[in-house]
C-alpha cells in the first residue's frame, strides 16, 4: 500500500513521469516489423549503467546496456553498439541477465529497449507469447512461413478492417 502511495505522490509532483507512451501502429503486425528491421535478435543484458539523457529533457536519465548475443534472427547483431532505455514512460525495465527480443537499425547505433520499438523482455510472460514471437520470426526468416496477423503479437489491437474475425485460433 505504501508503494502505491509513494508512486501516486511521485506522479503528482513530477508531471513528466505521468505522460503516457504513444507509439506508431504497425498495421502489418509482427511480419511488417521484421521486414522493416534490418536486425532482429535475442540478446542477454550483461551490464547496465545510468547516464544523462538530455535528448529527452534536462535532468532526464537513460540506461545504457551491453549485451551478449543469444540468437541472431535476422541481420547481424554485431552492428548494434549497445542498448538504450529511457527513464520515461516508454522505456522497458533493464534487468542484467534477462533476455530481450530487439528490433534494430544497426550501423553502429544503439538498439532501443522501449515499448515503441516493440522490444520485449522474453522471460516476463506467463503465457509464453514472446517465445511464440521468436518461433514465428525464426520460421518466417528461415522458411518464409507467413506470420499470422490474427494473433495480437505486438500487444496492440489490430487495425480496423483487418478481418481478424475470420482468423482461426492459434495453437
């Protein structure tokens, strides 16, 4: 109960923390996200540090993390210089030793660990949705098996007119 009261006070006194995360819709779902991402990988956080993040406002911080590669699903994760998560409402919690599914540009840039980049911590889901995401991506990249838009892979509602009512249940 005290934790909830502290969080409520924090949000009341620091309005920037109460802002909601607003992300672009990926109409083609997980397959479109894979298609437009040069690098898709599963990585394990090996170290992390808090650093100033003036890009997101004065006094803001970010977490910069190093990683080891667990699985290259598409592209070459060696082209990612590290991982970054903002302290804002869109940033994912960074846990050393945890595995994350990341979608990245590469070219020596940092990959984002945030909701808008659709990065996911893989071991946080009881229903193993993220594990099924990795399997679907692996099958799509290696065998060309189309990724169904019926399943809510990205955790957002499907766009209007996507004919999800005709979708068969996913195993």
